[in-house]
C-alpha cells in the first residue's frame, strides 16, 4: 500500500475541477471545491436515525471502508445571483445541476483511480436520485455524511452550509485508505436562525411555503421541483431528473459562506 493524504486528494480534486473549467465552451459554473474526511467509526451508526431509516453505512458500500470523503463544488456568484430573480429557477441553474452531477461522477472516478493506484479500493454513490420515491429521502445522503465529516452544518432550509456556503453540489466516496479526521468546520451551527440570531430569509423566500422554522414539507417541495421541469420550456432539452428550484439558497446570508462565523476570527483550513 502506498502513502496517500487528504491533502493529495484535495489537490487532485481542485486540479480536476480547474481543468474542467478550461475545456472548450465550458460553462463557468464552479468555484474551487473543498473536501473533508472522517474515519469510519461509530459516529456513522446514527445515519438511520438522523437521515433515512434505511440509510446505508460506509461498510455497506465497502466492507473494509476506513475513511469517508465528502466534497462540495460551489457555484459561482453570478449563477446564484441570476437564480435569485423570479419565482422559477433560471435555465442556467438547471443546466448547472445536470452538469455538476456529471462532474461529480467524473471527479469521484478520478479520486478512485488515484486511490486504486496506491492500492486502496473505494466505492461511490450517484450525486443524486439515489432516494426512496415515497419517503423522498436518500439511502446515501451526501449532506448528512458531510455533516458527520465536518464539511458543514444544516440550515433551516435543510441545505448543508459549508465554509463556502450552500450553493453548489456534494459528492462522496468511501475508501480503504486511512485518512483520518480532517473537518473544515468546528462551529455548532452555520445557520443564523439556528444559532439564535435574526434571519429566516430562506423561509420567506420559498415560493410554495414548504419551509417553516422547525419543519420542512418534503412533498410540497418535491411537487414544486417537478412542476418547474414540466412548466419551463427552456428545460425541455434537459433530463427529466432536472428537479431544481434553489430559491431558498440563492443570495442568502449563507449562500457563499458560514455567516455564523463570518465576522469572527475562526477560519477553516484546507491543510491536514
């Protein structure tokens, strides 16, 4: 087995995304990604309680799993700002959703190839649509894994708020490599409202009232996502899985940063 570190994997991911942005006719959707890792231990046993009751554990994907890697690819500000307008998502928001999911799949393969070259097996799950259609909950929640790995904290809008905000997409994989714990967030909360401060802007912004301070109507949200796809003609050439809205995340205090610590001395580090 060869030596490999979280820093090496972070650099691989950053280089991979940067290279994608240099491709001819590439849409400039993404900022540089961030990544956290966590040792596979008893903390993950809580997943069926805090996520879906049938949520898989790391060892269900890979019997000899030793570490969980979770990463976040943030959207550029212009895209988030564009999606803030109106009651329906923009064309680019839907396109970014599709292309970022594809990017995450390729990025996971690149990370897996690097790990395999060092002698470590890894496994991944799709970036989206690995959920139970009745419960509307995922059997492998990248966001919940990101919470446990210290990549972010959940907001009132049920998005995971990272040091680079909540506007973007998540990916994850498990590996036999022992990478250790490398969280990027240490504050208990990254949501102003959950931290006892004045906010709740995401609740106000939801176009169908699916959000409350302490509740989330999954079905109402899901119906809106499907309605957007069926209603918007400029989504016609996108896959039927383009279930997007993003109004509760666009141009919020948590869109691009952790607002709870924004004005404090606490910073996150990308070094192990």
